[in-house]
C-alpha cells in the first residue's frame, strides 16, 4: 500500500471521467466528501459522476450539488477512474456500485477508518483524521482547487457530523484548524446545526415518550432501566437505529452508573443492552447471561417474558453496587 | 469608554491583590473565564481571589481551580482591583458582590455582550467574541502568560458552553482558530462534552416524559402542541429553566413549523410559548392574545383553564396554515 496524498492527487489529475462513490446508508461525512471532491473536480474540467448505492437521506437535501448525485447502478464503461471515499472494504460500496470495482476500473481509496489493507490501486488512509472530509480538504489543496462556499458547506457537514459537533474523541486541534478555514466562507452554522442535529421524526418522539414511561431508577440512583414491548415498538413505527439510541436517555441521567434497556424480540426472548459510565464492567456482567461486548457497552439475549427477565437481571445487578 | 486590550492589560499588571468575579447563576463562560484569568494571574505572582455571589453548579466541579473560588460576601478592603467578567451591568454581580463595585474599587470589565456603556474604569468589550473566554485568552497573551492544560480546560469550557458546542450563530472562524490552539493541550474533549451536554437530572427526564405524553400534532403535521399542568409540574420537581427548554422537543419535530407550549400558572391563567421554524410570524400571532416577542419566538398569558385556552388558541392557529 502507498499512502502519499501527492501520488493520489497525480492519479486523479490524469483522469477525465471519474466516478466518485461513498458508502451504503450514506451519512454526512460520506456525502459531504463525495460532493466536495465532485464539485472540486468539476472546477478542474473533469466530467464527474457522483453516485450512491442507497437512497440519499432527505436530511441532507441542503448539501450543494446533491441533486446531481445518481442513486443506483451505473455502467463501468463510462468511466476511467473509480474514487471511493469513506469505505474500508469494497462491500461498503453497496450492491449497486460494487460492480464498478469488480470491473477492474483503476481505483482510488480515500478513507479515515483504521485499515492496513486498503483495496485501491492508489490509497490514502489517515486514521487520525476525524472525518474523510478532512482528507478531501487536503486533497483539494494538493490539486490546486481553491475553496468556495459550496465546497466549504460540504466539507463542514462532513466534519461536523463525524465529530458529533466537535464532541467526540476524534476531534483534534487540526480539526478545528480546518474548520476555521471553512468558516471563512459563508456557512450558515446555526441553520446547518439545526438541520443536522435538532430535527427528529415524530416516530422518534413517540418512541421516546413510550420508553420514558417505563423508566425506573434504583433506590441508590445508580441503576436506570427502560423497556420496550413488541407491541409498543410496532405502534410507534420507529426503526432499529432510533430504538438503539434510547439507552442514552437512561445512561445520561445524573448519578446513574449503569443503564439497562430491555427490548422484547418475541414473547420468549428479550434483548438487553447495558451501558456504564465510569467504573462498572458491563462486559463482565453481560457474560453472566451469555452475552458480552465492551467494558462500558455490552448486551445479551435472554429467554423469558419481559417482566421475568427484567426482574432476574435487575436482582443480579444489585451485587454490582455493593460497597459503592 | 476605552476599548483597548493593552490598556486593560497594563491596569491588571499594576495590581497586586485583584478579585475576579463573574455573574449570578454562573454558567460555563462565566466560571471558565474567572478561573482562566485567576489561575493565569496567579502565575504572574498576584495574590488572586476568585468569587461568585451564587453557588457553583455541581456540573462544573471538574474545572481546574474551582475549589479555590469563594461563594458569597467578601470585604472590599482586601483588594486593589475588581475584575468583572461576562457582566454587562453591575447588578449581574449579584447582591453579595455588588458592594465591591459600590465601594469604589478600581474596576476592569471584560465582556462579550453588546454594551455601549460598560461600567468599569477600564473596559474591554468585544461583542463579536462568541464567549468572554475568547477575550480572556487574548488577555492572557497580552499579559505574556503562557497557556497550560488547566488554563486551556477553563477556556475551552467557556467557549464550548457559550457556542452550544460550536452550533450557535456566534461561532466564527476565530472561535475555531482559538479552540485549535487550546486543543494542543491535554483536553479530554469527549469526557468534558459528556459532562457538559449529556448529563440530565432525573427531574428533567420525568418532566420530559410528562410533557411528551401531552404531545399533539395537527393533521397537516405543521403544528405541535404540548402542555403542563400545575400539578404535574409540582410532582416532577423541575425548575423554570428545564420547563422552558421543553418547547424545543415540539419545535424540532420534522415538518413542524409552529410549536406551542401551554403551561398552567394557576387555575385561570395559562402561559403560552410559541416557536416557529422558517416562515410563520409568531410575534404577530402572540399579539392576538395580548403577547409578543420575536418573529420565531414569542409568548403570551391567557385567562381560562388549560383545556379552554388550548382549544381557543389551536383553533385560531388554523388560519396560519391556510394555503400552505
């Protein structure tokens, strides 16, 4: 593997008809990176195609250039270079676009996921970058493409989404330095932040209401449990991703150390998620029920009804806080 | 008024026993600014006192130096300079510390609120600064005090809280440039963000549950209403600030343009808050009920029972969406 941005830039300079693709279930970093690079290469006079296997989330309809993106299959013959952003393995291109790679098109990979074996002919992988958008920003500079507002909005969106608005551990001094340069352009920070972070579908609010109505906090204040029946889940129409996020409401309660989320898979199987904040090893705890995971986030599936399983697990959890 | 940071820096260099104070109901910017300047002046060999009229929120107990802060009254005789940060008027010092100013102590004011008439003998006010912390950072530089991790954590907290994690309109290129410099020190970004933005008191979660259980969305999806009875309010034990924030849950629902929050003050008086997102003038709407405010945020108080008032106002609101 090579890992030299100037070599990658040279390979891109030589192409005439590049296609740029991100990953399945596109997020802000994937879309912002595709679009910033695509709009940038357009300025260099390239005949650029931007594509996604999966539909584009409506949330990101504000991104400049997004209406030019193709969703679904394309024919490999039309292109002389495949540029893949934010994907650590070819499968992440999705079934509609994977044939591009399999056709043998010369491939450039630009990514920030840890990856010792990137799959391109030319690769640039920097895992210290908080977002692939940071890498695209450097690449545009290496290509001599000056920033403008449209590019800046796409790059800003890439970085702000993958850092959770500069709150995650991946946020570095370099991240802020790059964003400082982007904000020299006319970026409506407050409006974008509202669109990206504040808006919630009604199904998520209904789910939240249903889940919070089951909230119980132990007498010592350190254990919070929530639960969700199959019936409620169906009635609110929430998706898996929305459901998984609910445990954070229990975890984020002041003084709570351990949060548990009991979710009915069917009448005799309960999926449980565990989270801890500072000192309790929930990986060890999940193992007692045949599950596992990490020290601060784990899970298991236990046979029984919702109330049976909850009683059993909460009882077992009392031992966790002894002496605390 | 003068507005020259070097003049302010000179006045501070000359003092020996400064007292540094922020505002009542101290927030992250006020505390972080007091502490960064206090710890900094300590490095210059000054005999520094840091004080607050109001108790310090437990949330901020992680701030380096916070245990050295005095809460409550102090005697003016002990000091040769009063430095007031993040306060636009003397009253914001709070009743315990206002006598310091009234005693005639030479006063320095450092602030980022819009203010044509700052009250100090030496003033530096820059309303383009996202946080007073940005000004303190520049002042430390003007005083020749090098940054260290403790100073950086206080300054970072000041800036991150007053910009809502870089999401508010006040966030500029300069904000990110300063934070890039702060992150060169050992700041646990993810841990601080969790402490500052994620943790919620149980009362707030109980309040959220109660309020969401009243959520109604109109047939066209554009109007969301929530309400809170006096009884529920008392049973969950939430404070005014927590209650006021609840309208955001209604406002942030996808496709909702107008949110209304009906809150029972007593059996015959209902306080209503209105929010709109993009195009409806809720200031105009509130005026119909004797209230007012801004185009996107307004309110009024209406006589009647909770259900009567809600019916009347929602009916009136139907006119807002005609033709949309």
